[in-house]
C-alpha cells in the first residue's frame, strides 16, 4: 500500500463519513464547500484510491459509485495488530516505549516509585 | 599458521566468552559504553572469522602477490611467513570459507534491512490513512489499546494511541515522546536491525542473540536518559508504570523479566552512573578488541619484513619468527 497524500486522505474521510456508496459528484460538492477543487481532480483521486484497493468501484447506471473496502475502525485495528506483532525481538521495524509487565514487577515498581517520592520529600 | 589459529581463537572468544562476560557486567551504569562494547564484540567476532579465512587464503599466488606489492615485500618471504600445513589446498579452502561467510553476511544484512523497511513502509501507509497529527511529529491513533512507539523513516514518527493519551498526564506524555524521539535520532532501530542480521547469519551462536537482547535493553536506557534530561526522571518512570500495566493481566506485548524495574531504578536515581574513568576504560577495551584481530592478521607481514629475502629459485635460509 503506497503512501497517501493529504487530498487522498480527505477523500477517504468523506467516503467513510457517508457510510453509503458515493459518486465523484457527492464528494466534490462537499470538498468544494471548503476549497477550490476541480471535478477531474476528485475523479482522479478516487480512481487512484480504487487502484490502491482502498475504494471499491461499481457501475450504478451510467456513473461510477465508490465505497470503502474497509471501515476506518478496521484499518485502525489492522494497524494495532501490526504494532503489537512488531514488539517481539524478531523485528526492529518499530521500537516500543515499554513492554507489558507482570503484576509482581508492577508492584515492585510502585514500591520503588513510592520510596523515591519519600526520599524526595525528606530533602 | 599461528595467525590463523589465533584469529580462529579470537572468533570463538568474541562469540562466546566475551558475551558471557559482558552479560555479567553492570552495563546499566554506562549504557552508551555498553552498547559500544556489545557492537564492537560482534564486529570483532565477525572480523576475526573473516581474517582467519583470509590468512589461510593469502598463500594463493594472486593474493600473496597483491599483498607483497602493497607492502613492498619479498614475495617468497611473505609466503614463508604465512605458510601453513595445508599449503595451496588450505589456501583454496580459506578463500572458499571467506567468500561463503561474506556472502552469507551480506545477504543476511540485505534481507534484514529490506524486511524491516518493508514492514515500516506498510505500517506508515496505514498510519497515513488513520492517524491524525498531534503536536510536533507525533501522530495519534484512535484506538483504546494504550501503547506508544516510534516508526523510523524520513521523517520518523512517534505514535501514541488515544488509550495512551487517556492514561498519561501531560508531563508523562512529553517524557514518552522525548524518549521515542531519542530512538529516532539515535537510529536505534537500524542498530538492532544490524544485530538481527548477524543473528540470522549465524543462528547457532547464542552470544549474538544475547547481544540483541542486551543492546535492546541498553538502548531503552539511553532513550530514558535523553527523556530524563529534558523532563526529569519521574515523569518517565510514572509513564512506564502506567503504560506497562495498561494491558494487564494478559498483555499483548511480551514481558521482559525485570527490564522495566532496572529502568525505573535508574530514572529515580537509585542506581548510580559509572564514573568517567570507568567509561574510558570501556572505550579503550572496545578499541583493543577492534585492533587486535587486524594486528594478528598483519603480524606475518611484519615478520616477513625482517626475513632475509632469498634469490629467485633458492629456498629461504633464515627461519622467520612465526
């Protein structure tokens, strides 16, 4: 999956928000309210998103309508699965802040923090 | 011959005994020196193995001729200095070993870096889709799973989830972001990918796996130190506790026994840093580990220099010291 530009991202947000298949004109009308943008631009973007597998394109009468292949939540869930899968030492693609700790270690850390706080107060 | 044996012994030492020693040292007290020592050990092990093979291979006519010309030495004296029982057959074996090891190493490195890059690119594509910008180069993902991590790249990103934002105070969040940015600045993921490559090239050497684990630990401490300098140790320590317990009891991220405790002790000032002179000793030891194999490999060159160079066709009369 290649990188997304800002406009592509905006179009995806609109498609998700509609929650039903939309035409290029539907999306254009919404975007045009906020910025100057041409029909052909929106059309190109949506075609590109369909080629990237993010949008599904169907023929509705004479025009194309587009729907999202996966919901926003499904993409987010996939992202989280990848983030967690990368935490094992086999791959250094991501670096996490902290791994999970066992309850015993958590308790020991709470005690260490409390003891440090007490020393701080005594000064 | 002796240089081959010594280099082979070095390779074994750097792959087994030195890692075992390093694991026992309190490198937590000087994490930067610690990571250097570990990486140098790996480099020295690899270099020793390669140089041992080369020291055998050098008897091959083309190689010894090139070496003699580079150092302006008598060819026969040089070959005499590097002589070994195996002769030309041994030299051919040495060359084969050198080429095989080099190819395996280079392939492993390319594969490891490529794999890490592939995963990062895929992850960044998903981030571009669902993450929204936060302050600085931080992005937020709308998920209740409370995690924070960084994704290297151009530019690198620090990722926090809504779940993490909900659990951290503003100070703690700043500290976490500072920690992750230290990882990005220091290119820590690249270092780890390099060690992964070595582990893949030589999977049966447990010393390399130990290196991967220990360097991972020490790099976390380096990032902690950077965050501590900017925000103080306590916010980092509290953030560790909050995010580390967010997914209890059956966490999704594998638990490393006792690592987080060591980090908290350092952050709360309950573990002293090593004195400067001790760090200097560490760096000196690292330098020696790098230099020693090279000196041994080139030892016969020095010996050949002092040998009387025979006339063409005559045998060497003076016994070299090797």
